[in-house]
C-alpha cells in the first residue's frame, strides 16, 4: 500500500522531492491530484510504500528545516 508523504504545488517540486527520497533508497511514486472544482489548481502527491513513510517524513523534515535555516 502506498502512502502520501508530501503534496507538491507543481511537477517540478514533486520531481525534486522524488529525487531526494530516491537518493536515500526509498521507492517513490508521483500522482497528480486535481480537486473536483475546475477553478482549483492541480497538485502532485509524493507517495512511498507505507513501511517507508516514517523514514520519508524524517528526510522531508530535515530538508524543510535546512531550507528554512
């Protein structure tokens, strides 16, 4: 089972996150998400296998902390 660990605001951001997680050895899948409202933007979900979700969250939090420092 795949679990969403991050929602990117665009394909480029999602690809960067996918590369970062894959570099750490995680399996990663991207899935486009569009709300039912045609006026809303599309987002890209970053998914990993459920058993790798905790590790993925840890990597994401490290990256977010680094980018804000």
